[in-house]
């Protein structure tokens, strides 16, 4: 089938499957003012089966965002408040001895849900973070000597305060890499904050409708996977990721600034997320702007800087911007 015909066919599928996107934005907008970029990143994670980490100072509606998203999707939802005294068993479950029967039964933890809000994830110690690794990667957990599959879809939407905040623990690199996207949540604009003020003053709780089913999400995922990506776009993604590992060879003036570049998981995530952006825009094919739109959120937590970069007060965002500025766009 010629490429043009293939794209036309995919466009029709996208149009049929993506009708719920605007409804989602509208429904979430009844509660969350502004933050469209963040909502879009959450939907990208949902469409790509990828976990999302939201980082920002307290009070920026990170928790409200996730709870609102869960309210408009017909799926099971659990909020887990991460604290320094949380235990792995509090997360995944445990074996309970039944004295009368003389046997053990499994009590499943809150991790057995479609959407998990891991609130303030960096307030729990490393042993709890490690308990999440199997769930996030394999979509299963082991309790005792048995392994239990998690429901589909399964998505961890985590919030964290910046590491500089008191009482937080840096997440292990292995776990950070499990997150498809790391999204920085910024302060609202003056206009948005005024709208927040007026909304709060109403004191009338908004009743949200669950407007998307699990079946619709799973069908949309298949459509996202089928979105056409040209070889030039694939090579562009490869060049971007390799530029994080070998900046000099790609003409990026970041020599000595990058300790570790992005892993192959970043390549996979960047391609998947670019397809999801195209889907949200109502297109059946990926363009370079789709890659640029989501690139910083995919690479932000995967590019580890050197002490030299920190001494020069360079951030990972600065280095990633350098890479996008110097890698040739197809």
C-alpha cells in the first residue's frame, strides 16, 4: 500500500478513536484551571502505557490533577500517600495466616488498581521504591512465592516535591528511568490564578462524569501504535538520543557536561510519545514538532550531568535544549 494511502487510512482511524480527547480536556477543565500541557502529558502516559512523574513545589494542584483524571475515566483508582514509615507490604500486600484454617491467604495491597496516585513518592525510603520496580516494569507483583498480574491498564502517576525540600529522598536511578515522562509543574499565569480564585470562591463542588472507558483507552492505544512514522523521523530520534551520549560527534557543545546519556528506553519512549502527540493532535503521522514537543519530558530525567555542569549551574533542561538546537531537523 502506498504511504499516502496508508496515512489516509490511519487518519480515519485516529479521527474515529480520538473523539473523546476534547471531552476529556473540557471535563478536567471544570476543576483544574489551566495546566493543559500537564493534562496532555498525563494523557500521553495513558495512551502509551507509560508512567508519569510530576515534580513541583507544594500547592500547584499535582494531586488534584491526577484525582480529576481518574474521575473522568471508568477505571479503578487508588491514592497512596508515601511517608517515611511506609512498608513494601503496605503497597503490594502480604500473606495473612488464618488460624482456624491453618493456612495463609493473600491480602492484596492498593497497588492492584488501574490508576495509582503515588503521592509525594520521594518521601518514602528506598525499600518502598524498590517494591515499585517490578510493578512498574513487569506489571506484576510477587507476594510470598506467587506472582500476581496487575490489571490493565496499569499506570503509576507519581508526584514529588523538589529534592531541595526538607524530608525528601532522591529516587533511585533505576526507578526514575521507569517513568516514561518527568514533567515539571510550574506556577499558573496571573489570568489562570485569578480564575482559580474565582472558582474557589464559588464553594460549589463540581460533579465530574466518567466519560472514557477502559475499553476505549485500550483501543486508542492500538491506534497510537499504528500511527505512521517516517524513517527520517526515526533517524531524528536516534540522533537526539545518541547526542546525549556522544555530544561532540553530533556537534553539540556539551563536552564534559554529561556523565551518562539517555538509555535505549528513552529511544523507545520518545517514539511512542511522539505518536501519542500526533494522536492528540488528530493526525495519523508523526512530524518533527511532535518529537520536539515531548522530547524534554522524556529526556529530562535520563540525562545525568557531571559535577562540572553543576558547577557551571547548568541544568538538564539547558543541555537538552542545546541538543535540540544542534541536531538537524529532518
